[in-house]
């Protein structure tokens, strides 16, 4: 492997990690913003109120997105394995 192939592989890895984590992070962002809005409107300033709904929403997003994430990671691993075999 030369430097260009290594840089391309690292770039693909970073893009894959962003692609897999973005939906879960967006769910956390939306739920956190919605709860902050409700807290501001009702003037309830409980710090722990944000954590339970956000954790449940993130777990639900992971549970729903896990099959897609698994397929994407398996495809990426197959590409890496093909590149390793091609080197030898």
C-alpha cells in the first residue's frame, strides 16, 4: 500500500463513522432541543429531566438503525479485506 491508498482508506473510515453516527446524534440533538424548549416554556429547571428522554430516544435510534449500520460496516470490511488480499 502506498501513501495515497492509506490516506483514501482513512478518509473513507472517517466518512463512514460520520455517516453511522449522524442519525443518532441528530436524534439526541432534536430531543434535547425539544426538552429544553419545554423546560423554558414551563420554567421547570430540573437538570436531570433531559437525560432520561434523551437516552431512551438515542437507544431507540440505535435499535432502529442497527441493521443498516451492520450492513454498512460489513460492506466496508469486505472492501478492506479485498484490498488486503490484493496486496499479497
